[in-house]
C-alpha cells in the first residue's frame, strides 16, 4: 500500500476540512479538477492521480477493448491498486472526511472502487459514469452520499445505463441524487452547481 503508487498532485487539508480525491477523464491529467475543487472547497485537501494506462497517448485508469467494452480483468487489478492508494492517503489524514469526484473514465474507476470498498468514502460525485455491468451487492453502500450527473443525449454514456446505475445504488441503500442536463458528454454549469452543493452540504 503506497501513497506514491500513482503520479499525482496532493495538498493537505486544513484542520476539519475534507480530503477530496479527483479522477480525470480519458485524455485528462492530474490537474483537470484541482482548480474546481479549490474554488468549491478552498480549505480542502486534494489527491489527484494520473491514470497509468495509455490509450493512443491518452491517460486512462484501466484498459478497454472498444468503446464501452471494458477489459474486466484489467479493471479488477487496477481497482485493487487504486483502492490501496486511496486507503494509504486516508490513513495519512486521520479524521478528515473523504470525498471522491470523477469524470467519465475517472468516474468509472471511482465507481468501481466504491462497489468494492464503499467505506473509503463519505461522499462521491460521479460525472458521466458508464457502468456496463451489474455490480455485486454490497450492503456497505447503505447511507453513502452519491451524486451522479449526466447528459440526457450523451452518446458515450447512454441514459438507460445511467438510470440503471442509480437503481443499483438505491437498491443498496445509498443516498443518490441524479442531475441531468439536455446535452451530451460535456460538463455544464448545472452540473458544477450541483457538485458545489453536494460537496459543501453540512453533514
């Protein structure tokens, strides 16, 4: 278990502030969401890893065989590695609330970690996730606060799969909010507003 398993940027949280893990989308990097988190939660700590898979030069967190077709064996290995990375940083910041935010491929690795180890996070934001499989039941998801944002016309993450993810999480007892805009895979201001509200809401 190593805090240096991924190339990443990090900033320690101020006393009483959360530690936010940020996961970029395909082709992004560790800086993609640090500015946004800094605006929403100036006192928060940040850990933002860079995906260690290259797809034609684009950074990703796990391999895929085609658009929407994941290499599930690779995803399992990289989910365990990311889980260990997050756990190591959580241990280094005892008492800090732990939040997660991911977009697209970053949302998918965050979701995969959540399915396996929901106790790592107090809150999570999944922006345009694509989960094309049915996760196993996990009662530990009960009570977890999860915001999902998506576009109704997203060609990469079809709405029925987004709704299926919501149904799965609600079936596990998670507290899920779904915010949709009328566009596609792009991030819109409506999502940013919802993310800010979710991350700053008092416990």
